[in-house]
C-alpha cells in the first residue's frame, strides 16, 4: 500500500530492526538502561540542553513538559492549530489541571506577539496564572521563521513566561532550513522531539531541557504511566534514526513538492499549501468519500476530506507519488 495519511505510518527497516535486537538494555525506571541513557544524552547535547528524557509518545512528552512548567490552575498560551492544544485529547486540562489559552495562528504558523501580550493575565485572583508560551515547529509542515522564534522566546522570557517547543517534526525543520537542532531549540526552556514520524522509528520521543526541569518531568512521566523497563530496544531505533534518517528527509520534501505540482495540474483540485513533507489540498465535497474508496482499491491509503492533508515519508517514493497523482487524474477523468 502507498500510505499518505501521515508520516506516523512508517515501519522500521530491516537494519533498524537489527539494531533493536542488538540493543544493550537495563531497567529504565531505575535509570540503568545504557541505550536509553545514550539516546537521552545525545539528543540533549545536539539540542544544546542539559538533559533529556525518553518517552513512549510525543503526546506524553508534551504533557509532562506542560505539567513540569505549570501547576494546578496555571495557564499556557498556545496556537489554535497546535497539537498541544487541539490534537492531544485536552490532556493539559484533563490530567494536568492546566488551562490552555489558545490564540489564532498566522498563515506562517506563528502567533502574533501582540495577541500573546494581550492574553497574558494580570496577577489577580480572578485569573489563571499565565506561566508558559508554547510553539510548534514545524506546524502544518511550515518552518517557523527564525527571526520570529528569537523574538517570541525573548518576549516570553521578558514577561516572566517559560517557553516550550513541540518539535515533533523539528528535524524536518532542521533539513529544510539548514539550521542545527541546537539553533532551532535555542530560546526554548523545553523541547519535545519525536522519532516515530519522519525519522521512521516505531516509538519514542525525547524531552530536553534543564536538569531541574527534566527531574520534575521524570516524576510526571511515572505518574502518566510512561515509565518503561527494558526500553533500550526502542531507544536503539531512535539512535539508528539519528544516524541514518535525518538527511534523507530532504527526499520527503522533494516528493511533497512533486505531489503538490502533480495535484495542481488537476482542475478539480486546489492545492492550498505545501511545505516540508506536507501537502494540503481541497477537493469537491461530493467526491471525497468515493475518491478515497477509489484510491484504496488501487492500493493507496488517504484520508480524503474537503481540506485534505497528504504526508510524505521514507516509505513513499517518487514513483509512488506519480502513481497517486495518476490515480486522482483517472478518477476525475473516468
């Protein structure tokens, strides 16, 4: 199957599986799994932070970060389109007793700082205490402008707020911008980095930050059920991904551009944006369900909506993109 639903659908390659079987393991709850320790230290160093903590998912990593920064009744400012607000089950409010203050994202994924300034609550018993400003990079496939990130993190710190980056696809931003992970993480007090998307690992995210923050997040990881035992078999996949799957993200970006160009040639389809490994397009509403079925019959998995998202990844080739575009053309020409 050609699967364009998300970059989370990737399967570990045979070399990655071999690395997992060779992993040296211990008990990570006790802190003595050498492969996990190696991954945490390496990611923290590359991100320019003091410490790292391995999590089973990006959702849990983000949530533990929010809970480490904010107490019960505190508030974080976040984009309407951000995963930490919109797509992670309301965990901050449900499990952390943290109030989100969502603000509209601009077209480039940023949150205008004048809106952030207006949303910060005064010190008053009537209000939740604004503690944290959270951003996402990439967001909707778009790389946040570097100048904006520098200004935004400096602004937040000047207002007494901590900063968190959901960097689920930050390595896509690294490749697209030719900046280092450390440069993209600069200014953030914590960064969550996912390995189970474009990097192709089956499981895993690493939260990085100061040693004090990671110590707090370590407790919350246990409370949230994220304490794993012989997790080195999973960390080994992430280490393999760091060694072998970062630079090749450029192929995914090229394939997304190829996909956008192909869909743009179809009169019934309107490509609304494409960046890094994501393409967004609009289809006639009446055709969405039958087109999704048509594609599935031809070995192509999508989630067809009026505003559809297609995501390229290491299991999708340029030839697969051409097959998909040809199938869409055939549907509308039938």
